[in-house]
C-alpha cells in the first residue's frame, strides 16, 4: 500500500522539485530496540523474570544476553498469549508492564512514554525479530567520559551506541547507571549524576545491551595544599599529586610510638614489646624507621603473619582428621616461601601447576579443597587476577566483558587435572592426564579450548600441561591482571582500602581511585622480579603510610585518597595474641607448642575450639575471597571482651600480670606506664595517669595486709580490663 510520504514525494518530483527530505521510519529490531526496554525496566533482572526459574511461568535471559531465546519466550511461548497484533495495546506484555492488570513487579511502563510507543509499534508490525543484515552494536560511549565537578554538583550524561555499519544512536534514556561509591553520588534513570559532599573520585558504570562503559568524576574539595610532607618515593609523588588536584591537604606525620605500633602490627601481626618501644623512641638514628622495617621483614613473625593470610586465601582447611598432615605441610610451604622471599610469580606457578604428592610438592593440598575445574579456574581468576568469573558460567558477566565462552575457555586450562590415591589415607597424587584439554560450553554444547582472558585459544600438544602455559601467561610482564591484583591486595592490607575496592574485583567498570599509582606500583613490582619484600618496603617506607590517622580541618571525610592513615580493627588472630600479650598469658592450642601465636596456626580447624577467634571473624578458609574475614564490629564481640569467662579468668588468675604488679614494690606510676607501653606503645597522658592512680588509691582506701594486696590486684585488673576495651587497643591506627 502506497503511503502519504511516497505520494507527496512523487508529486514534487513531477513538478521538478526535490522530494521530501524525511527519512522513513526505521524498522524495529528485537535485540536493538525491544530488549533494552525490558532490561531498563528490570524485567530480566535476577529478582524478576531473569532468575533461573523465571517468574510466574515467564522466563527471560538474565539482563537480555540471549535475545533469540527471549524472543521465543515472548512471541511463541504460551500460545502467543503475551502479544496481540490485532490490538497491541491489549497485549499482556503491555497491560502487565503498565500495571493495567495485576503485576507482581509493579508498574514498569508509562503509557505516554517512548518505550511504550515502541512496544506498541513493534507488536503492530508483527513482532519482527530483525534481519541478519541489521546493524549490530559494537560498543557504547559516554559524554563526558571524565569530568571535574564541584561538591554537590550535577551533570547530565549522554550515552551513544555505535553499530557495525557506522551508524550511531542516542541510548541515554535506555541505558542503566550505577555509581561505584554510593556515598559520593546518585544517578537518575535518564543519566543524571548528582554528587554529595565527599571529595575524591567517583565512577558511574553504564550498561546497555551487554556493553559497558564508565564515567569518572573528580570531585575537588578545593582546600589549599601549599605545603606537603617530603616525598620519600614514587608512591608519595603520585598520592600527593592527587591530593593537590582535589585540594585535600594530608595529615601530619605520625609520631614514633604510633608508627612503631602500626608497622609492627601490619608486618608481623604482633604488638611491639615495651623494650622495643623504649629503644625505638630513644634512638637518634635518622633512618631508624627504615631500619625497623628491615628488622621486621627479616623476622620469623613476618613470615608467620603473611602465611596466615595466604593460608586462608588458598583454602588450607582441615575438614577431617586425616587432612592434618597435608594442612601442616602446605602451611609450612607457604611460610617458608614467604620467609625465603620467593618471587610471587614462582609462588603462584607452584600452586596453579602443582603436581605429585604432598611429600614432593605440598601445594597439591590446594587441589584437595578445590576439586572441580570450574572452581579451580574461579579461584585462580579471583585470587591471582582480581577477576570474578563466577557470573559468566551461566550467562554473560553483567558488569564485565567476559562471556560464557571466556568462562569455559579459561576453565579448560584445568580440564585435564586428574588424581589418584596416595599411600597415606585420604591423600591424593595430582597429575595432568595426557590428551586434548577442553571444556564444553553448557549453552552452545560446543567444546572450548584453553583460552587466556582476552586472548585467542592456545594450541597445545597432548602431553603438555595446560596449567604451565597458564602460569607462564600470568607472569608475563605485560599481563594486565597479575601484578596489578597483588599490589592492590597488599595496598589494602596496609591501608584498609584498596586502590580498587573490593580488592579482588578489578574491572573496567570499577576503576582505581588512583590509576597512575596502581600502574606504577604494578610496573615496579614486575621490574623487581615480583619481590614481595621490596613491595612492602616501598609501601611502609612511604610518607603516605606514615601519616597520622588524626584528620585535619579538611580531610576528615576523605575515604579514598589516603590523605591520612585509615584505622582498622585488629584481625581476630592478632587481637587474640594482643590480649594474651597484655595479660601475659601463654596461649595453648591442641597439637601446637605452648605459646604458639594464633597468627601461626596452620589451618581453620582451631576456629571451632576457640570462640574468641570465631566471634572476631577468623575466616574458615572456604573461599578465595578476603571478604570471608569479618572486620565489622558486633555486639557479641563487645560482650565477649567485657565479660567473657575466659577473659575474666586470665585477668584474675594467680601469678598473672595483675597479681605480680600488686606484689611489686615499685611505684604504681611505673606499673601504669608499663601497661600503656605494652598495650598502646606510648606513655599515659596526665589525665590517664591521674585517673589510674586515683582508681588504685580509692580501691586501697582503708585496706591493710592480705586484703590490701587482693584489692590492689583487683585495681590493676580493672586497669588492664579497661585498656583492652579501648578503641585505641582494638584498632591499628
């Protein structure tokens, strides 16, 4: 049938005039035009029709990554009851979406909106899926991509889709927006960005039709940054440059006592002794802080403390008694590797490609806990590459570029891992079986060869171990994941916040707060030969690390630019050891020598027998995620420190610290000072000393003989109890 546009154009041509310069309406394509509407409305989200079982008999692919399947569900399933071409407005797809009929998801469409009009038009035109020749979207871009904005400022983003035929389309209204720091910004459905009153960097992830991009805003505070502390290395130069850009002056340098306690806890997981404190404060050496750092890194406590970290991440579990030998061997191997400063690429290779028996190669214990190829791949990706692949197993990753093909290609590196029984009970020999390594994509049912992330499939000989090829790729100097992930993980250990947060979720849509610093640290780490001690030295020798935790007039709200040290709660094991040190208690753990520190325990089995470690969040080593360690305060923790029977028993025990102090004839002032030295690595101030001495005097009033001794003991118990319940004791600061 001839339309009006054609008739008018023909008449104008007959009169020798140009035809109307009006384009005919563009035909609608299901994937390009209809799926984005459903995604924007949340219809294919995990909480609605996009979950595995669908919702009320209607199922869509999660976030619309499988448009062909969704087309079948909408148009052909349930006898076509969801669409009604004869009267499009009566289609169930529209009447439910516009809440004209009861809909569990509520109203998702406005009948006056462009989305509603396009759905009506698509149904009226016979629900076309689209032709093979229709343009395919290749990427999306955002304007502006980077912007400097004032506090509480506003910006409007424009999102453009780019297609393979060179065409572009404004998709601002149909894109999805999500800020990575919700305390800094909020977004509207139409691409508006509204900032709050926190300075720093904020990113907004923008998603449209399976493609993602990021908008980044720098939000200056604007305070004058005229005088900066002296930069000791490249870390300071890059951190201070950022602080100058955003106008946030850093805090003062921490005093010697604070630094001593901070760095000793961070490197060795223990409190400095009173003798160490006195010696350090008395030293006049210009380089005494650097010398202290070297002594701590050379101590066995450093290896024990960081072995504790890697034991948890590498899932060193003892889930049954016969696993004890393996957990001990694996823990000892980790500790010795750290003590020997084994290059981190070698450490990772020996875990990933572990083969043989526990006696020959203890890292095979990792394969005891991580049994399936897919789980092995997920752990390696998250632990060593900062990439969470779990989401890509069943569908395209919602926040990343990784597809199911990427998932199974990466898992194929572990497809030939096999095992056989060893001579010892419940122990196995791990080996790579000969043959073609491949995995089957559960959606396409096609075999997938081993493929590194972002690379082409690798060609392997049947006798080759794919894991060795993977380890080689991981440690290449230009690998974009390996070094960045490790330095970010260690940065968080020392600063309580990663340059990328969470520390093992490094993706394009979750950019670092200081990209230049992250890249520089990764490059330096590679250049050093993956030297972990050199990395730690660079971090803790920096002025940035040595800044005070006390905010100045401008940086109290800073949470991401490292203008001051961010205090952090002591880990469960560290706090347990610190309490024992303060109360002068020798710890006892089954199967361990008396006095063994909690941070030196080889596996998770001690959690069940020690309520303190459990309640303060010691991880159970059941995943490769740092998030398993609980750092949040809880009522149970407070109550435990206040009145737990084991704490009270240790406080009041015969010949304990309180009783020895009561019997000691030295001045009470010296005893109070000693307690502060042990707990806080500083002298008590005038008010604290006055309060402590006043408490002892009040308790002792009118007491003589044995009663006086018992009362004085109780007074010192009270002071010790008060100290271990202070935030200053419970936090590293």
